[in-house]
């Protein structure tokens, strides 16, 4: 494992007075590695390298750019177990989930490898005689990518792959908590034959490395995933200088359970959405809005399933849920559990650290019942294994409760009634909707993103992800032999 920044095809160790100690959140005595942090000087070095590499990469044919990603996918497949184990050690998610994330990243590499053959221009009829009109997509230049810790492999891939195949060069800043997984991505791109300077990685603080990326006049676009506080400020700074920006931020996702729902299936889906990845997903299920006819039976099923969850270190294949990512997130989880108690919600399961697990940031799967829409645990993002259950009398009321929060990423409904399904799809205020399945999940060929405070800018993944990293150019070719346009009126 390399433990520095990757600039212009070389691994460097910045002369910094600050070092990141990469700790295993399941065992804080396990120091995975120490990374010297990049300063603004190293970020500028990375930007310069990307700028120098851009002309050559821009003029590399799209299919050849795609072949580099295809080779990267093959290499990543051979290193899947290494990627997964590194992820588990530094982020905490269980091996099964880490392997799933590794495969998701490989799917994204494969999808965008194919996009090198399709840059999605159009031929369109002109109003003028003897004129051929069409559009092409061209790369932007140097782009900045800032990724979070909760998906330290898949999100960097779904940002970098479309940027690279579109012909851009990249300066990438991974989350401070997960630099080891990011270093594997840099290694794989290098082994796949990506030319020096096309992909550069700087490991450092957001206040230093992130700021240098956002404020650089050379950076033509910034793609950010993280908190609303950081994303909102970043958007203003980058957009104010004319850069293209996309931000994916918080979520407070609901599952609506109607009277005709299959409660066994609903409970399994809610269980996976709420407690999978320790609730540390922007798409995690954090709210259940159930009709009164089924709520009690549903809660019984949720509690029964959650009691069976084995909490522990993610490297143990028998474990179902790992730790919070660090002490700060662990304290946030415990704080919101206390908030729920104070607000008068009924704690039906969990409520603190589990017994017998010392040395890690573990929290029990926690369920609150009798939650009301005005409570903070119903409205605010927790990002932990804390589930709030409330009651709605009708679908209209359930939709009002679901839409009452500032976020709008994803939501789900369980019902067999097609009328309810179609009204739900039309009326719920989220960027993604699910019917009779969990709120989690995304696929390479489908756009990912949300509305309201969850996201600004273009959607990620799919064709939309490629569009963000490319400029549309409209072309007029006049073959009439005359210099004026011969418009037909």
C-alpha cells in the first residue's frame, strides 16, 4: 500500500507537519498506515500536472480512453478481496458489504469503458438550406473530485471514470478517514496504463487540499459528495468563479408501509436499509411511516430481526454490522439516541454501545417507536443505525410526513395497490423512488441523486454522469457555396 499522494504518475511524500493516522474503527489500536498530508503546494503541483496532461488525453480517441477503464476493471476484479479488506479495516463495514461495494465500482468501470465508444452527440435538421447541423461533446479540462468516507471505493470510481473517459484530467481528494482504499484506485489506474498526470490524488484536509481545489481558476468542474454544510459553502465558492459544480449531500429517507403490504418483506427491506453499513449511507432508511392497521405487527418484526444482528469487527465473516467510522460519528449516534429519549419517543430496541465490545466505535441497532414528525430524530440526518417509526392515517398524510424534511434523496413504499403506487411516485419529493424494495441501491446505468437540500447540479452515474464532465458543442456546416445562411420561411 502506498502512503502518500499520487501526482504526475509518481508517489510523493509531502513535507508536512501533519500526518493522518489511519485507524481501524473496530480496533483503534490497529493503525493501518500513516499518510503525510498534502499542502496547498502539492495540490498546485497536481493541478499543474493535470493541466499539462490534458491536451494529450483530450486528443486520445474515446474508445482508447475506454479501454484503459476496461483494463482497470479487470485489475480491480483480480484485487477484489484486497480492496474489500482494506475498506473494512479503515471504514468498518462488514466484508460482505465491502465486497459488494468493490463489485459496484467494477460495474461502473465497465459501464464507462463502453461510454468511450458513445459520446452521445446528435444530428439534427437545420432550418437553413444546404446546412448540416450536429452536436458533439468535448472534455472540460482539469476537474476536481472530492469524495466521502462511507463509500471509499465506489464513489471515487463513479466520479473519476466518467471524468476520465470524457477526456478530462483529474485532481482527486479522498476523505481523510479512508485514504488507503483511494490509494488502491490510483495504483489500479496506473497499472491499467493511464498516462501520468491524467489522474492525480492528494491526501489532505478539506480546509487545505479541498479549498485549494475549489478555489483554483484552472479547475473547470468540481464534483463533491459529503455534508450539507461543506457542500453548500463549496458550491458558492466554485460557482461564483464560473466552475461547473455538482454536490450530493444528506438524506433522511422514508419507507411508507400501507395496510395491504407484505409485512415480512417490508421488515426485511427496512432492516437492510436501516442497519446495513451501520446506517452510514446517504440512502439509508431512517424513517418508517406505517398505517395504524399494520404498525404494531411491523414493529414486532423489525425488533425481532434487529435482535438477531451480530455487531462486531467487519473482518469477522459472522458479523452483521460493523462500527461507526470514527469517534465523532459514534458520539453523534449516541447523541441522537439521547435526543430521541428526551423528545419522548419510545425506545424499543438498542440505545447505546453493546456489551463486550471494547476498543471500537460500536452502537447497537436502535429502534424508536411513537415518533412524531416534529421530533429531531425524524427530521435530522443521523447517519447511524437509528430507525424512527411513526404512524400516518392515510397515504396523503404519509406523503406529507415523508416530504416534510429538507432532504429529498430516496424513498420507498410497500403496497400492492397500483393507484397508491402511482400517486406515491408522482407526489413524493425525492430524486429516486422504490416500490416494494429498500431505499438503498443504485446501478451504473441509472442516474443517482436527489432534490431539495440533498443535491445541486447534474445527477451522477449513467449518461448524466458523463454529461456533467463534458461540454456540448453545436456545429453548423454550410455546404451551399454561399456565405449567408439560407433560411426557409
